[in-house]
C-alpha cells in the first residue's frame, strides 16, 4: 500500500472513532510530502528522523510527531501491511526547569477572595470551602500537593492538634503541629463536610465524596489564579503553580522570623525538617528565594558555607529531635 492511501484510511478510521484528528492528519500529510508517496514497507528510519529533525521543531513537537508516526505504523503492522516498525530511537524532550514563584501576602488574599466566584458554577467538582481549606492547608503547613491529597481523616488529630503526613520509606512520615488558626479551619471543614460523606476515609473531598484528583485540582487552581489576576512579571513564561505555595510558606516564615529577630541558625534547619527534607542542606532551595534584603544574613547560615554541618551542633540536634 502507498503512503498517501494509508494516511487517508488511517485518518478516516480516527474520525469514525469520533476524533477530529486535524493536527494528526496535517502532520502525516506533511510527512508524505517530504518523503514522497512511497510504499509503506520501504520507509526507513533515516527518512523519519529527517522529518522529525526539521527546522524550528521544539522538543515537545518532536515527541508529538514521533508518537503520531509510531501509532500510525503500529496500526498497519497490526494489519500485516508492514513487517516491523521503521521508527528511529526516541529521545526525551529537554526538561524545562521549574522557576519557583513566591506569592505575596496580598496575592494570597486575592486567591482566597476569588474562590467564591471561581467555584460558583454548579459543574465545578470542588466546592469553594474545600478549595479554600485545601489552599490554606498548603500555605499554612508547606505540605506537598500530593501529601495533602492523600490525607485521611485519621491523619488529622484535632484533639492533639497535629497532622500526620504519611510517606514512603524514602520520605518518612512526619507529624506537624497545628496552629490555632489552622486547627480551627480544619475542624470547621471536618464538621461541615464529613457528615455528608460518612463512607469516605479521605479528608479532602470532591462534591461527590470521592478523593480529590490532583490533575483536576491543578486545573482548578490555574482558573482561580487567572480570575485573581495573578501573573508573573519576571519574564518567565511558566505560570505560578499551586505547588509554589509550599515555597511561599517557607519564605514567608523566614522573613517573619528575620523581622522578629528569631535565632535563624536554629529555625532554618527546623524548617527543613518540618517540610520533610531529609538532608538539611536542602534548605538552600528556599534560602535563595528570600527577598534580597535578607539574603546576606541568611547566606551566612547556609549549610553549604564553611565546613560546619547542622548535625555537628549537639544542641541543635537535640532541639530538632523534640520537634
């Protein structure tokens, strides 16, 4: 079978299955124009590689085209019109570094204020109070989004005013104390929502009583962020993320301690442990995110400066063991 005919039949099969397949069709026809209307069983890996490595092709587009052609050829291999896949070796797209965004306190307030209108549509699977409580939990504890999603009702001990963050052997379980404000927020949410879904063990719930889906949460947050008018002005194209609330928590704690004259040589490693960093030198991740006016003093306390290590300070280690 010739390539052009096989593309027409493949596109028809996709559209019969309910797909528009506009982009896929366009790319397959572009491939056909480049190598010619040759027989399927004569296509070579170098022809495919030349098509993939075309000018101004981003890494993401390269991978999308590669997967498209692979599925196309698998379709015909399964119908015995090709003996094998002519695909060249794949390559991983270059990973774009995540550039952390630190929300201001005013932006945090704007996020919370916008929740009511953002979640007003009845089709939203997350009600406003759940989203508000979830975001406040991230900002108030520095927990990972995945850690908050996994929380069960047993992990929130309102009597002892602690929350248990359960992880695997590489990221051990830790117990976090709850301040009075966070304790009241979680208690109120528990009283208002858990009675509606008595059969669910999860703490944070969708309207239907099921565990929150992380992908849906991220989409919901991005819609909320846009409604709150929060954008970057530092030239970075990557938008602020929900995960950035974790680093915002750390930076806001550091700046508050600095402002009130706290002993940062004790508090910085304590913050590392609180956030679940096994290696205390990981505190350098958020030290560099603090405002410039605090940077010189905080840099002096970094575990990477000098030969001293946090664990070499017996008094400090005793303090950490009691957290």
